[in-house]
C-alpha cells in the first residue's frame, strides 16, 4: 500500500485491538464505573440520611405514636411531649409569610418580566433580589431580633390592633416576638424564591399570546389578568409551594423572633414555637432519650412535610413545563 | 466506464479490478436502524484511495448517517444498530472485535460546524498525538506540519498559545482539519465542512481538499451540488425511499453523475426538479 | 365616567401596584445591608476583632479569631468532600445518566435541595456525633458537605450538558477514549459553570447556622483539631445576639458583617471567574 510522506513516520497500528488499545478502553470502563459508583454512593447517603433522621426519634415514636400530633403539652419536666404547638406555629408563620410574600413577589415578578417603562430598574432589582437570597439566615435573624421586633411592638402591632382589633387574630398584648414577626421574617426570606420562580414562569408565557391580547385592544392590566396569569397559574402555584417548603423549614431567623413558648394562641401577636425552632432552641439542653427523641421526632415530621410539599411543587412545575406548547 | 458499472453491480469483488484502483473503504449492503426505524437501506459504496468521494442528496436522505458509520460515530447514539459490512483495507469496521479507538485514529472526521476545543491553538492540534503518547519533540513537529498542511501556520505561528476560539470561522475549521491530520489518519470524513463558512473560506477548504487528496482518502457529505461537482472525483446520489429509509440511488465518477445520469431520479435532482 | 376611562384608570392602578410591590421587595435588602454595615463596622474595626479569640464576659476587647478559623476550616473540609464527589456525580448524570439511575439521582438531589438545613444537622449528629460521643468540626463538615452536594452536582451537570455534543465527537474522532475526552476536553470546557456551582455551594455552607448547632457546637477557644468542637462565625452571631451584653451584641453585628462580606466576595469571585473563562 502506498502512503504519503506525512504518514510515513508513523506505523499504523493494526485495526484489531492491541493490548495498549485495550488498556485505553479499560480506562473507559474504570471511569464509567467510578462515576456510577459515585452516583450510587449519593443514593446510599440519602438512604442513610433518612435512617439517621428516623432512628434517634424511635424512643419518642414508640412512646407517643401518632398521639404526638394532637398533644398540646410540651413539658420537659413532666416528660410529656406533643407536637401540636410547634406544628401550629410552623403552619401559622409559614402561612403569614406566604400571604405577605405572594402578592409582593408576584408583582415584582410581573415587573421584571413584563414592565417595559422602567426598564433601567430591572437589572438592579434582579441583583437586589439575588443578593437577598444570598444573605445568611442568621444575619436576617439578627436584624429581625434587634430592628424588626421593636418596630413591630411599637408601631405595626398597635396599628393592627386599632384597625383590625375586632378580629381575634389581632387582639392581646404584643411584645414584638411572635407569629406575626416570624411571618414577616419568613416573607422576606422566601421573597427571592417567589420572585425568581414566578418571573421565569411568566416569561415562559408565549409572546404571541400577550401580543394577541394587546392587539385586541386589551389594556396591560387586562392582559395580565385574563391571559398571563391564567396561563402561568400552575407554574405560579409551584413557585408558592416551593416557597412554602422553604418557609416551613427555616430555622435560625425564626428561632430568634418567635418567642419560643410551647403554646397555641389565636392572636398573631402571641409568642409561639415552630418545629425547627424547638430543635434549635432546646437541643443542647435536652437530656434523656425521651426528650431528645421527641426533638428528633419533630425533626422527622418537619422533613417529611417539606419533602411532601417540595415533591408536589416539582411535579406541578414539571407538568407545567412539560405540557407547555413548544413555540407559537 | 464499464469498470464503474461493474463496481456498482458487484461491490463484493472490487479487488478484481485493474491494479491502479485501490479501494480504501468498501461499504457493502449497509442497513442502519434507530430503534425500530430504518434510516438506511442496503447502502453500498466503494471509496477509492486518494480520491474525493462525495455523498449528495436532499436533506434527510441519510448521507450523514451513512458517513458516521464509517468510523462508528453512531456508537455514541444509544439504540442504533448497523448491519452489513464496511471494509477498511479489508477489515470489517462493524465487527464487534474491531478496535474503535484505532479505527477513529485511522478514519478522521471534520464536522459541520468548526468545533475547536476551548484550548490553545497548539493544544488543539497536539491533543490527538498527546493521547497517542508521542514524545514532546514529535508532537511539536507534527503540530507545525499539520498547521502547514492546512495553510494556517503563517497565520497563527506567533500566537500558538492563544485560545483557538479567537480564530475566525474559516480558520477554526482549518484548525479542526489540522487537528484531524495530526493523528495521521488515512481517511478523512467531512460532514458538510463548509456549510457554516463564507464563500472565501469555503474556497480555501476546497483548495485544501485538492492538496490533501494526494495523501488522504476523502469522503465528503454535501448538500451543495456545485461543491460536489467542483471538488469530487466520485459522487454517490442518495434518496429517501417510500419508507423514509435512505438508499444509494446511483454512484459513479462525478462527471457521469452530473452529465450522464443513468437514473431518472438522479437526473431530476441534478436538474433541480426536487430536493 | 366612560367605560374606557375606567379601564385606563384600572390599568394605571395595576401598574402602580406592580411598581409598589417592586419597591417593597427591594426595601428589605437595602435596609438589611444598611443596618449590618452601620452596626457591624465599628465592631469590625475594633482592635483584636480579627486576631484574638473572645474574651470572657466582662473583660473588654476580644475578637472572633476562633470563629473565622472555624468557618474556614469547617467549610474547607466540607468542600474537599463535596466538590470532587459532587463533580463526579455531575459527570455521571451528564455523560452516563440518561437512564433510571440518573433519574433517581436527580430526584434524590432535588429532594435534598429542598430539605430544611436543620435536617443536615440532625444527620451529622446521628452519624458522627452520637457515634463518636462528642461534638466535632468534622461532623459539621460532613453535614455541610451533604448540603453542598446537590448544588455542586446539578451545577456540574448543567454546565456539562451545555458543552456541544460535537465537541465530544471531535475528541472521539481523533481516537481518544471517552474518559480522556471527558476529563481533558469536556470538563475544562464546562469549568466556568462547575467552579461557579462550587463557589455558590461554599457561600451557602458558610452562612449556615442550624447544622452547626448539632455538630460543631461552638467553641470560645481557638481550635484547629477537626475532631474537637469548633466555633464558627454564624454561631457567634446567633449566640452573642441572644446574650444581654451590649459589647457581645456589637460583636454579633460585626461577625454578621464579616459573614455577609465573605459570602458576597465568594459570589463575586464566582461571577468574575465565569467572565474570565468566557473571554
């Protein structure tokens, strides 16, 4: 066979595998095996993770069973532990957080995705929201502890009592620490998620749809109300659920402003407890397997709730993006 | 010209032809499947050494699919299967005991879009030789030689350590060619190598092909009939059949295909009646 | 009032609401950062803040040297565990993960992302603290590593998937084995995204407090032995804030400022790095 000058220097290897080439292919198998092993290892870690949450809770699960969820008492002295106050506090504070963050977050998302008039504000605002997401929760807690609680005690709470005091929600004395303050803190903390996710969902609304609406003579507000929001509804629900998942599990900042009392009160001014804040607050002083076990039981409940909320949210978001028309 | 008619009819016995004809790559009755879908049906092609063979046809006719079988690039797509034979110097590259790594070393490839690695110009060309474990001295000689072979040396010799991504589109494609040449292949497969280039850069690539065919066997896929007519020695015309599987309709010297097509479908395509 | 006028007024009203909500969303950030800066800066500039450990209550002065060392060491060890491992899993997902195992890993990683950070503390406590019978920095590192993993691996996967398929083919067409193409071509091409993911994960880990309560516990003395309890900036902020001593509260603000600066610098580094890579 005739060969050009360039190839002359190199003797072609035979096409049938040589030992050197086999080694190279063995490298492929080893590398793939290594990557697969790492993937399996992470599944293993996740399994250990769940076991590690479950095992230490066992003493309390054995003792209290499902009655744990309906017991209002949390009394380390008498060794009676019930999750109801913390469960209630978690749900109430998260609900307040979402109720405040939802309209603001949706509005901000509409601005970032839709509003053209003040376009120069878009960059800085996106940046500010991203910045907020990066601030550690203990720093937000510190700020809330020293700045927000006095503000709530001296201004916001009295104002609410005066205007909406006929509702049981806004009655009673307020010392600044309690459900409402914790709810405001949670609102601040979930706002970045709310804004970022809703913005992406709204941006995914096909351009042709909104243009069609505007071309029919609808105003911007009418287009938002009758075209954009209905279209983005499922995705926005997913965003709310993911925000809720974050709010339910937020620990440190809430612990610093919730007041840390195992009570159930109708008034939002009242001190209370949340699942993670009981853990954070009492863990170091918990002695005895039952007390510790009850704390871990709370932790387990918290994790199961957040997993449920997150999975639901992801299924919704996935459905939304999965059924989205590719392009118009 | 009887030779070529014979070759088409009797691809199983190409070695019986005159001594100066050397068949480098010989595809025989190749079928190709994506899962249940058959994308190629009974495709045969005898590629002569140190000539340029072009695959033409309307888009979707399976020419790129056919090309990628020659160096087993289809292995990368899960669920694909090729049957039949593709002989490289008499070895069937489709057989399971073939050394794919070495096959690809001998059958290089140039892609539709220039795809230089995000590395320096030097490292792009040196990558193949580096994998083969050649010495530093050897590698630097080969880098220079390959860049000279593609006409890039004078343009880049002062900035070999700069990122390859700073080059123009045409330069990038020639760099990719140099990268392919650096491992000393015998066959170079080109998948519409000029489709993303401007006319001047395209001309440059075509001139290079004429230069390179003195030493290498080239198979090029192109959707551009003029290009095929300009550069190739042999042309295969492919078409989708009624079940959407690609077939080789006619294969022969480029001159014959364009001026004296035997099949009416080839003639229709050449004269622009469809495609 | 005509119907058209009503519609236009309503439109204006909605626009105003939207602008108002943007203001409301932006105010907390500004207020927060302003307060942390104003209240934290004096404490940060006080002598000994960076260089000495805390003084006993009542003795003036003292700093957070122990916590700075602690945060760096805990996050450092955590990153050494999480970044190589997470990157490898990301490579698996992108290069070999279009199957059931890959989907399972993605799902598990998404679940881990959504877990409250305190859960990672419980994990670290049960797996390392309870078994070794004492609190330790390394248990905190392990907890934070698991917290960082999903961030690192999804960032790696996303970055790798963005590398054009033809880049892989070009490498393979040269006769390179797949693993070398992955390590020498594909991973370098995606390095910007991978490094950004790692830095963001580190920034998040550095700011976490809840996992540390169950693992590192805190330590007022400067400790470098990873098997001993260790202080951390986030713990200093949390604990000092709740103490009734104004000088310690000032130190909490200063530590908070330092923490925010560390997180911000890490984030900025990530952005700058990406920009440099892209050039």
